[in-house]
């Protein structure tokens, strides 16, 4: 089938550029997560850069002061990122601080003060001096080092089963019980915190759709059934609401939007991003709960305009939208509950990083044969190229 040229509006282009320019995501991550060609993304970045110099771009040019502030913010983020990478790297090398102590000894020969080295590597001077009089402890075995690295890369969320699959993809074959033993020895325990609370308000008089999806959560091809829902994220300056759209075929998040309130426009923006990315044909089932946003005239008009079929969960039955609920639970356990957000902008950037940089491209899903959503779609594209033509 002949591929149709995809059109993207300015708001989506700017959002993609901000992910790379302001949030530190790579072009490859965004391309794989949002199914947009890297060439197109690089072109948008060039247009954006041209805008900064006062040439024609994809938005309005910034003032000289704004450009300088943005440059300083970028440099500050880079410095913080470099320091974080250094600290994380040494944390992955061994279960204790022996490697850090060895590095401090080497830095002393380069005239770097012990106090400064200890501060950068987050170790105490007393501990360092005490370690000099103790015999060196052996490091973890090679498998243990790789296991700890895979655990950290998973946002401390993988159990023994997923860690076995993650190591197998690196050519390291171990059994589940060996993985459990190494996890116990290194003190690695998946993060499980508060129970997810369902907060849908369906007390309204707007029309309700039938449950067309009927818990058929495993379609045979992409763009057959989407699920969507809203959740909330706590920040120091108030709530941030997240609406997302997920393709059931690959469990991939294909659209999302965030705002300090949750009007119908929020869920419409999330669905519009999904439409921009996937270009689904009429007849797509879009399933949600009975919330007033999804029953609103604005949202229903968007579904009608695209020829989509509206499906809604039965009253007070969260299991009818279990896949969307599970995504929010994973998001909160693996990222949100491990953070304290100073403001909504910080939370928005971190959630976007989770979706684009980790969930869509890296996180292993047992229902997908321990593949990430993007890897699963690539695998199925190779097997059934005709079935995947709906992405054009």
C-alpha cells in the first residue's frame, strides 16, 4: 500500500522539540516512542534553532534576554546531569563504596582534595580514612554488576523474572532463583508503595456509551482499540492532571496531555496527539470510564468527526479499563512516588521523560513476551507488514 504523507500541527512539533531541547531526551528516543521519523525531528529542530536567531521558524522568535536565560538553563541542566551520571555510575559498580574510595586515592595524586572528592561522590571522609586501614573487599561478580545495572535502569521496578529477561537480552543467561539470590545479596527490592485509588466522578447527566470493548484487551493489530484515562500527580504548587491514550495492541502510550485542571479539553488534546501520531482509520474503538470529560460534547464531537466508536466502562467497574489503570499504577510506583516535585513544570517534564525515555522504548512487558512496546511493534512489523500499514 502507498504510504500517505503525515501532517503534524505546530503544537506537536514544538512539543517534540521541547522534549529534546529542554528535557534532555534523545532524537532516537522520541522517534521510537512517537513513531515520527528522525529526519523530520531533526528538521523541526533546525527550524526551531533558526527561530532563535530571528529567522523564519515554527513559532515566534525569542528576545536576546530570553535566549540567554534559556542558554543558562540548558548549561545548568547539563551540569546537573553530568554530576548525576557520575554518581549513578559509581553506584552501579559495586554494592559498597570501595570503587569510590579507590578513585579518591587516585584523585589525591592529581592534587584533588579529599574533601572535594568525598563531596562529589557522596561519601564521608571518616569512612574513606577508615577504609584505608581495612583489607579490600571483593566486588560483586560480573553477573551481579549487570543485574544491579539492569535493576537501576528499570527505575527499581523489575523483579527477578524481568531481570532475567533483561540480562538475557545482553547475552547473560541466569535462572530466576539465581537472580533472586543476587538481588537479596545486593539488597535490591522492587519499589511498591501506596495503593492506587480510583477517582472517576461519573455523577452527571450526560449520555453514556455501551461497553463495546468488553475487556478484549489483546487486539490482533494496531489502531483497533485505544484506552484512555485521567490521573493526578501531586506537586508542591498543586495538582497536575495527566490524560493519556494507550494502544492495546502494543501497550504503547500514543497520546498524552497535562494541565493543572482537567476540563474536557485535556482529554481531547491527548486523543488529538494520538491521532497525529497513528492516523487510525474510522472504526477505531476508544474506551474510557464514565467521567464527565469523556461524556462531554467536545470529546464526543471529536470521536464523531474521526469516525471512532465510543466505549465506556460499566458503572463503578474499574476492571473494564484495567490496562489504563495499570499504566497509571506503574507510572506512580516506578517514577512519581519516588520523586518530590517542586512545581507542575518539573512534574510534567519528568512524566514525559518516563513515557518517552523509559516506558515506550525500554520497559519490558510480560504480556508482550518481555519486550518494550516499541520493540514489540518493530517485531510485529517485520512479521506482518500489511497489518502495520495503518501506521501510514
